[in-house]
C-alpha cells in the first residue's frame, strides 16, 4: 500500500469496548509503512494497554499523563501538527460531544484542536446513544466543519442489542484512510471504469458457463485508482471479493449486462480498464426450468457474445464519445506478445497487459501476476512477478501518464 507508506497518522482511541479492534488497525497501518502515533484517553486505557499499541506500531502510545511531563510540554501541538491524517477510532459519544464543542480537557482532544489536518471519527457506541439527538446534533456540527465521519456500521452491539453503532471493521477504516491520503494523487478528478471477474452465462436456473477468473486483479486495480485519487466505478461479475471502500460497485452477471453497464458508465469517463474475463460464448437458449439429466442432450448450442472493447471502440469512432484512454488485458496460453498485439490493434486500445495464463504461479485465480505491457506506439515493458496489488499500482502509474 504505497499510499500509506511513510505517512504520519495520529490514531486516537477512546473508551469504547471496540478499542481492541484499533490494535489491528494500528498493526495493518504499520505493516503498510505508516508511522502511527497513538493517543489513548483515560477510559480507553482502562480497556486496553498503551503497550498493545506501541508493540504493534514500534512507536509511542501516549496517555494524558504524558501531557504534563516537562519535556513534552508541547506534545499536543506536535501531535496535532505533524500528521497527514488524524483518526479517532473508536470515537465515543463523549469524545464526539467534546470535539463538537471545542473542549480540550485531555491529550486527545487537545491534539485534535491543534490538528491542521482534517479529523476523521469512527463512532462506536450503543444504538440508543448513537441515535440520541445530542449525539446526532454533535455529529452534524462536526460534519459541517469538515470532520469526516466513517460509520458506524450496523449489527451486533456490545450491549447484546443489534443496531447502528458498531465501529467499522479495521479493513474498512484502512480503506477510508487510503482514499483520504490518496485524494491529491495523479488521477484526481478523473473517472475510471474498471471491470472485474468472470461473467456467467446461464444454461438453466442452476447452471452457468463461466471461467476461473477470481476478480482479484480488477479489484486491485479499483483500489489502485482510489489510491491515486481517482473516482472509480467497478463493474463486477460475481466474485467472493469485497469492493474497495470508495468504489461505486455495479454488479452484473452476463457479458451483455456487462456491455450495457460499460457503455453507460464510460460515456463521460476518462479511462476504461477491462480486466474482466468476459465470456465469448453463451448458450443459444436458456431453459426456464432445470434441465433433467434424462432430457438434456450431450451438445450445448452456443452463440457469440459481443466483444465489449470493440463496442466501445466502434462508439468512439462513430460518435466520438467514450473513455479517452482504454486499457485491456490479453489472456494467452501461447504466442503471448503476438496475440496481445493483435488484440491491442483490433480493439483499438492504448495499452494492453499481456498475461500468460498457462503459468500456475501467476494470473487466473492466484494472488500474483506477471504481465508484459504493450503500448499502441510500440513501446513494450515487462513487469516482474508480483502481487496483483503491485501490478495494479504499476498499471495505474502508466495509465496516469497516458491521461496527462
Ligand atoms: N473482452 C471484451 N469482450 C469480450 C471478450 C473480451 O471486452 N467479449 C476484453 C477482455 O476484458 C480483455 C480483452 O478483451 O480486456 C481480451 O480478452 P481475452 O479473453 O484475452 O481475448 P478475447 O478477445 O476474448 O479473444 P480470445 O478468447 O480469442 O483470446
């Protein structure tokens, strides 16, 4: 996660039982290269030790007592000023109320008041406290001042009740931070459409024709777009993956549903990246009822689906509308570069990522990938074998260059 690398993040932790989840959040951020300074309120320190945080961050975790130590008399100013993000997670109703009224009676609220960056709060409390007019008004005040409010989620609460008030999961908070820290990136103001997953063509109500695509490369690309400050619409065939925080997800099943969504979403878009494995054929007929084994024949009659990239190219040519830059993938098991170049030309692409899908350590279904990039102008570049997130970051860097 390059977007988090080297970033100074102040993590405020207040007295909600969800405070234990913040250790995982601090750990994930640290593993991604962020420098996390934790401030615990007194109530938080009753639930969790500052040691838990310093152990995972390798940095100090502060308590109110640090405020009054001689050598750290401007600690709150230092913590408030020298950060790129200031997140309070979990944020209790009490701390939210203090922030709304500008109270500064502990190290966390002092540092928050001194902070030059936008503060984000992730509320966590019982449903009744969350829906109380006082809390709602306080949140509205914070929102009107530009404080970012992430969550809360809905579900099981520590009180045993179910409702709105759960701290967002650490992974979601990381997603919000990525979007926040990436917002001034090279794709700022750009609309990007990414497709992902393998489409499904129904045979009958329970059977489909599909492929082994996991969608991982497309989802990683959507995340990389957000990290680079872009707006992303993720058009996804069925996958088991969670869309990145901040992506607009459009779920589709078939190639023709994907084609419709791509044409609609790319009309005013800057960039289209077709990472989906789109079915080239679909059954000629779809049975309304489940086909019984005694009545099913041994031959399935198929017909061609539309080539989505060719539809996009044709519209661009005829109506001069559509994405400025188009990037495709070529899934090949032989003659990788020659076949990729044919696709680059026939689909009128600006760039194609050629993927040798016969490898077992890269490509379809696995976490790693290895691609060769081929540009319209003849340039060619091999990317080494790396996680799909790394491939996505590299591809997005190249895409940003094309958009300049
Ligand atoms: N693609 C598309 N519409 C299709 C099939 C593929 O837009 N009906 C896109 C893919 O998303 C990818 C590129 O075209 O970006 C190349 O897809 P690939 O499966 O490698 O090749 P095909 O064009 O399907 O050709 P073939 O299966 O013969 O290799």
